C-alpha cells in the first residue's frame, strides 16, 4: 500500500518590511565598500602606496562581511513534504535557495511544541545539533522535530503549521508525538 501525501509551506518572517529594509541597507553598504575598495586599490597601484592597498583590502573584507550579514537578514524557509520525506530550504531574497536539511520520516524520534518540557530537555543537551529553520528569531508558535540521521542527533526548530506535523505523523505514527503535546495532530 502506497500513501501519496504531499505538503508545501513557506515560513515567512513576521517583520518582513523591516527585514527587507535591512537587506537594502546592507546591499548599499556592500556596493559602497566595493566602490571604495576599487578607488583605494587604484590609488595604491598608481602611487605604489601600501596604506592605500591595505585600505582597499579592508573595504573588500567589509563588503564580504556585509554580504554574509545580508544573507542572514532577509529570507524565508520553504518546507516540502512528499511521501515521508521533508526538505527544508532557506530562500534568500526570494531568489537564492540553500538546503538546510533533508530527512525521512523513519529518522524522526519526536515532534512537539517549542517551550514544552520535552523540548527544554532535548534543547539543553549540548551533543544535539540545533537547526533553526525559521526566519523569525523568536517564534511564537514554533514546533520542533527531533531526529537521528546518520548517527547524528538533530533538533530542527521550525515555524510550520500543524498541518505539516499531521502529515508527518501519518507516516511515522503517534509514537513520535511528545507526551505533553496538547492538540491531536494524528487526524
């Protein structure tokens, strides 16, 4: 018997306008640093002056730093679930996609709400790798998926809807729902 279940969702930031504004600010700063680096490099080469070349290197380093910060400011997370397999992908500026994690339903150990006793116990374990698959730093109604993949334990924190968890439970079974979970997601 095969079950064809699929689900797609995008976790968008709650403060989208602010994040987009910060993305634009970092873009301008990045471009400004590249322009300044080119100017100082030009003068450094023309006059063979080391301080100009050092300043150009500093501005290039700043431009690279702004690029990394820019990618962490304005993004959403796409969740795709198909027949027991989940793909979590970070989408920067709604253009560039980067894989966060891919896992199968049989790798899931436990699911539940962030902030519960079970979550706090798992979260406090330093040996577990934490993956924040959410664009919101402080998610109000976030859920977690605790899984073991290739011998490594992961705690994936996400802003998904309960509908995704219900689809996941349809494949894994009720055994993975934390004991202090208050809603019935096994519909």
